[in-house]
C-alpha cells in the first residue's frame, strides 16, 4: 500500500522562520532556510541555475529480481547471437568500371577551381598544354554494422498521482525481453522505456520530502548584493563639474536587494519533485541503436585518400544482409583483403551489442591525372569523383602578386 508523506511533517525538521534579515524596500523578511548560508551577501548572478538533482540513492530502491547489480547506466549483455551468417556465398554480379573525362572537361574544372581561390591567376589554366591524361580508378570500400545496445538505470519523475506499475503486478521482464524496434536502420538514435513492474513512490531525496531547496541565487540568505552599486550602497554622480556621493536608488543605500528568485525566502521549489515532496522511481531502459562504420580506400596516385572519401563514384557493389560475407570477387585484391579484415573485425568488435543488420558497398571513383606543360615547366593536377573535384597543389599561379595576374 502506497502512503503519501505530508511535506510539512518533514519540513519542520529542517526549516525555521526565526532568522530575520533587513531588506531595503520591504522591511524585515523572515528567512526560512535553516541550513548553511554564506557569511556575506553574494553577487547577483543572472546566469546561475539550480544544480541538477542527483540520482536516487540505490540503497533506497526496492530490490528487483534480475536488476540487483545494474547500478547507474549498467550495461546488459545481449542474448546469444542468432545464427544469421549465410551458409553459402551469395551470387554476385560482374563489377563494372567508371567513366573518364577529356581535355575540355579537365580545363573547365581547373578554371572553376582557380575561380574559387581569390589569389589564383587564371592565365596558366587557360594557356597550359596538356601532354597526357592518365585515367585510373580509386576504390572506396565501406562496411556498416547496425547494432543495438541496452542499458538500465534507476531514474525518477515527480509523483503527482499518476499510475504506479509496481512489482505487485508481476515480475519485471529482463532488458532484452522488452519489445523495441528501431525508428530507422543504419542511423544512430535512442529510445527510453520504463521497465514494467518496477515503479514505486519514494520521499524526495533531493529536498528530504519538503518540496523546497536552498535558493541557488542567494544561497539561502534571501538577499543579494545590489548589482547597480555592487553592494556599496552609493554611487558617485558628477553634476556641473561637482562629483558627489549619492545613495543608490536601486537599493536605497543598503547595498542589498531582495532575491527575486526566491522572493527573499532563501528557498525555491525542489527541482526534483517539483514541490510534490514525492518521486515516482523506476528502472529506465535505454535502447541505443548505433551504426558502426569502417571504410578503406585503395588509391595509388599522389591523391590523398581522405579526398576520395568526400566524393562519389560508380557504385559497383552493394549488399545488405543480416551478416555479410567478405567480398572475394573484386578485380582489385586490396579491396578483397580490406573487406575480409573489416568484416572479421565487426564480427567481434561489439560484444555488448546485438548486431541487427550489415551492409557494405564499393564505389569506383574516377581519377584523372592531367599532365601539362606551361612556360617550359611540366606539372600536373588531379580531377576526381563524379563531382569533378580538383586537387592541384602544384598549380603555378597560386599567388598572383596583389591579384593583378588574370
């Protein structure tokens, strides 16, 4: 049987209204907070906020079979993995190549690249003579493993008379027995669920069931230093060259102001129970879906691998399964090796999570190394990806001496 505990019965043990502090505009104000307060008034901090309440003490929680050792944020190991690995390798289609560009395309994208840099001169891009276009392909392999992890912890909300689903309604289900489906595959997101039959009503631990806590603005004093005169009680005013001291009009010369947050009481409504004195405590299940991604780039020119990851190409291979087989039929052996290593890595990397789905694909990213000659100097630049991005660290007119060379 759940019994509500009156706020006043416990509040009288912690608070009194005997102490008095003067206020500049309201006269004597009775301070209700009895606990520790600073010896002096504190500065008026308009940005301060109450500290978040701590978690309920574990020793105060009712024991729940199967959840005795969860602690705060305890990880729950998934059940044994379902045998989802395919017994036979799937049939896979032939790998096709990517498109190539010509000299006109190469010059056009180089001019666009130059235009994006304010200090680059365009004369070299317009006048250079191509000597050769070497077309190659970079391979971008990506493996994604969509997995689910579950954690449990005690939490609470203010008790306002809502329904309590306690142990009298039956045993609490185990974390992995609770039904939860992801909102979307291969995306990170979290869902929080109240574990059935774990709720109970407890006195608020944050305010000792009084419904009020010490004010975070005045720290219980009921007043703060005047922010206009910085607690001095006066200001210097210069009139017609005569500088005189005058009482502060904000605090009437006292240097103190009534705390507006707690209305000079030194206390505010409890941030844990919202003044209701009691909490609904329960075990919360957090279901976290994570998309773990690893990739590998095979690129054999001077083009940095990171640039290949930022562009697209021809998707030569794409496969989604509960468990994927490593690729072993790609024309480039390095891609097959990388796939085998990453698939094996993901098979054991997420021991506290349940693997739901995997997918992997290979993009063939076109790369063209444009060799050219300008002013008797041989150089080159790269055009890569379907976006036709340019990598030209050797471009001869990177600084146009005051931007005069066009």
